C-alpha cells in the first residue's frame, strides 16, 4: 500500500490569469492566444479587464460560458473595484442581464462546481460571505444575491436617452425667479 503524495493547495486560476487552460505546456505563445480570446469576450459582452483594472458592465449572452462571467465578477471584486451599493449597475448592463446571469447560476451546480474564489466573490455580492459554512447550492446563492441586489436595482431605472427625461427635469437649469407682490 502506497501513501498519496502530499500537495500544496493551488486555487483555480481565473481565465485571464495563467490558468490550467493554457498552462499545460507553459508556452508564451499559447498564453498570448488565450489572452486575445479573453479580450474578444470582453469586447463583445463586457467584463473585468485585468490590464487596466477597469470593469465594463456585462451583457449576458448564453452563447458564452458561465465561467467567463464568474471569472469576470471575481476579478472585479478581488481588485477592489466593486461598490457594495452600486454593484448591480457596475457589473451588469441592465436588470435583465443580471436576471439572466442569476438564472444561469441557479442551475450551474447541477453539472459544474463553484470554485472557492467564485464563492467568495458571490458571497460578497450577496451579503453571505460571513455565514460560516454558507450556502451549498447555486440556487440558494442566486436567490440570496437577487434579494441583496433588489435594494440597489434603482440604478437600472436611469433614462436610456435624454428624450425619456421629463421636460421639467431636463430644462431645469436655474432656480425660478420669485414673483414679487405689488401693493
């Protein structure tokens, strides 16, 4: 009988880092090709840019793998760029994009697992990061993130175009002059 070899914990890298997807041979060329592919995702649907340390709100597209969204959210949270009250509009282009992401997250663990880094970031967004063992299903996490986000969804109610602004608000530039009474 042989002992299992000891190991050091190596957390899963995010897809824009030197991840397992590109590190099996460690070539710089392969890493560069992967970073270009990740950049193409970002140019199509937004997300976290690790080079500029900026976030473009995500547009949900089910043609893209869910891990891209999870990695992008995690990168932004880990970089300290996310405001705990404005995060829905910082991270998602619209309320429906957030809803579609959470619907996808709801069933994600039926086939895949949530990594520790993803769990930590989702916990900070959903307000369940200090709950001890925490939630065990993606469905419960999705529900809690939605409950936490509802308070901050007013950020999505901003008018899309200047035409949607009521005339009074759009034309109000200076306080109105007071009329004086004449006796």
